[in-house]
C-alpha cells in the first residue's frame, strides 16, 4: 500500500503538469472556463466544455445535471472565482454530490495539478512507513462511513456524508476526465487529492500515526490564523473577518460558491475561501444561505494521551464542517451538528455568527447571534457568547483556547509555565494587539487595516526574548519569512520559516446578503516588504508553480451574481 501511495503522489501530478502548464502560462488576465454535466434519456452521464473545443465529443445537453464556471484571475487579483451549481432538486442526492465534484474537478484540473505539485507531491518522502499507516487509517475510516451510510439510509446526517464522499469521488473523476471510474476505496484514499481534503486534519494525524518529527508541519506555538468579530458601539454594523496563516506554497487561491438543491438543507448555497481541489475551505471561512458566517483558528493539542480518541470510527473535520454548514440554520445548530462523531483532528476554535439575529440599531444584541466551539480529541465544548459580545463589542480568535477545560486539557497551560505569557489566553501578543486596536474598526476598510497589520520592528507588542528583540510572527498578519535566519528565539514558531498570513476576508451586514466578502490575496505589505518569489529566501526550496511572481494585490470585493448559471 505504501508503494501505491508514493506512486500516486509523485507520478500523477508530474504527468498532468506537463500537459497543463502551457495552457496556464498562455492566459493573460482573467479567463473563463465552463463545464457541464448532463444525462441522456437513458440515464447515461456525460460532460462537455461550453463555448470551446469539447474534450468529450459532446456539444449540447439532454438533461442538465450540474455546471461549473471558473474565472481565473489569479495573476491579476490573486483569486480565481469558481461557481458550481446543481441544475434541479430532481437530481438525486448522491448525484448532486458526484456531479458537483466532477464539474469542479474538470474545470479546475490545471490548478489542481499545480496545487498537488506544490503541496502534496513530496509528502511521503522519507516517511514511507508512516504513509502506509496513514493509508490504512484512511481506508478504515472511509469503510466506517460507508457502513454507517448503509445502516442509516433515512438519516439526513449520513445522507449528507454520502453527498460529501460522492463529491470527492466526482472530483477525482473530473480531474481525470472519466465519468464513473468507480475507484476502489483504497484508490480513493491514496489519491493525492485526498491529501488536499486533509490539509487541516493531517497535522493531528501525523502525531497520531507517528510521522517522523523532523518532517511534520507544526512546531510548538505554531499558529494558524487570526480572526475577529466586531460590532460597533451603536449596533449599526457587524463585521466578520479572518486571516489565514499558512505555508507560502499554498497561495494558489480560489473563492468558491456551491449551489446544491438538496431537500431539507438550509445551507444549500455557501461561499468560502479555498484552494484548487479542496472541497472544504480549510482556512476556514464560510458564508451560508441560512445567513451563517463561520470561521476558525487552530488550537494546538500538546496532550498526546488523549489522541487515543482519534480512531477510524469517527468523522474527520473536512467532512463534519461540510455537514454542519449545509444542515444548520442557526449558530448553535452548527455547533451541535459539527460536534457529532468528533475525530479530534484539526482542533480549532470555531466561531459561528448568525446574521439573521442582528438587528441594526437595536439596543441589545439578540441571544443566538454568536456561538463559540472548541474541540480536542474526545471532547467538544461550545457556548453562546452573545452576552460577551454585547459587553466587549468584539470577539478575537488567535489560536489560544478560551474555555479553561480546553486550555488545561490541551496542555497549553504547561507551556505557559515554561515559556510565559505568550501561551496565555489574555496576554499573548495578538490578544493584546486586538484589545488595543479593535476600537479602530468601524467599517470594512478599517477592519482590513487591522487584519493586515504588521509593524513588528516598531510595535512593542511584537517584542520577545529574542535576538533581534522582536518577531514578525507577533502580529495579526504574521510574516515569519522576514525574521533573520540566524536569529535566536525561545521556540521555533517565532523564528524564520516558510509561514505567513496569506490573505484576509471580510464580510458585514451588506455583503452577507449576497454571501460575498472583501478579500486580499497574499502576504501583507506596507510597512513590510511586498512578497516576491524572485527575492524571497524560499524561492528555491518552497514549490510555487503557477503562483504570481509578486503579491502586490489590493482588495477584491467580488459580489456573486444572483442569477443561475442556467439563466
């Protein structure tokens, strides 16, 4: 199995890159591509490319099933825009999932190949035994999901698990341009696209399954993301923003909209920031047709003893986040749905805001407006935080657990004993920066300024027991690439490394109406230097095929067209 996994990860993307890089570099500015899945009167599925040379032999549709439209403006705005729509609620549930995945996989296949090359191809190098254990775990997990789907054919929860599994299978088939390949479960979990889905879960699976420490993606204090919910003093606007922290290899970015037609599904339509080939957001930042806004920041689990709760008989985060997003009409319902079958992987603080509960100008915020959830292996805690928001006027999130039990059980408290305030909830640098600067946020523009802020050489809150005496990690939008490689730091997360804030997303009471958000792609600049692959020390060591050479992008406020792709 290990040999199969390595073959899948290495050979496939290189073959596809040779066929797709030419097309990618031939395009200038934004270009549009559209694929359609159809069905014959006999029930046979087929697909074709709209308004272009067909690569399937078909040029028209008998019965519409699904359509995907990509506007690739990555080189001009930093973002591609992907819209996926199911044609009708008459399309069976499993086929809605499969078709959505297929048309996305076909439409974005060149970007998927690049994403695999940049972020997944070398994953098993030097870790073959671990990858074998990983493949076995993932196979057992997929088989568990299939067993539950078969046992619970009328349970909407497991029916939606089936939608997600079929969406992933469809993504692979679309990527290869082959309908109904019917790959075995083993072939599904060892496909490189599965690593793309696992971008969040994988860090905890590495600990659980014993990936060699020097090959793991995380270190003590390694953060993923900054986020903020802010309501103004007169309750006239509610702002919701998230900044992704990640490797610079991940900066091929897509904004996506999925429009399903599933029955009894409040979140049939949702928009999110994401990546080529990724069904979940991973950042995570999502807006749903039930007017929920969802983000998370990662909370590290340093307690290996509780990893025994992470078993194949659970649901990984990438699946649970999809289910909760589609099935929930309230913030609490999202938390309850997400909590089921907790895998203890991708342990995060999730913040869910219900914009339906916000009344502009009201004297007091309505209970149910904001819900906060934190997860560890074997344990989930969540609570309504509206009273807190009503009093404090903001909720920040910055990779530190809020709930005392989560803080203790994750053994973050032990690190505070060793390293000091950096590992506390209220005195870590970003907590202090948010508390100092949140009052400056009054609209989308001022929110963007705060969420892109990094003045680490001058800001006293960015200082540390380091040489030089500050770290570009200690900011709302970190830039660890700017730390000197020969610096000295108390723990590795503060040091020079391939890590930084790679975007910002913002919505408010106006943008949420169309599930739209204001976004900037790439690492922050001004006063920090513009990130350029021509000058970064990582230009030869971090893969970045297909990315812009320089990330000098401004805000993109893309308003999703409310018309159907079939209009």
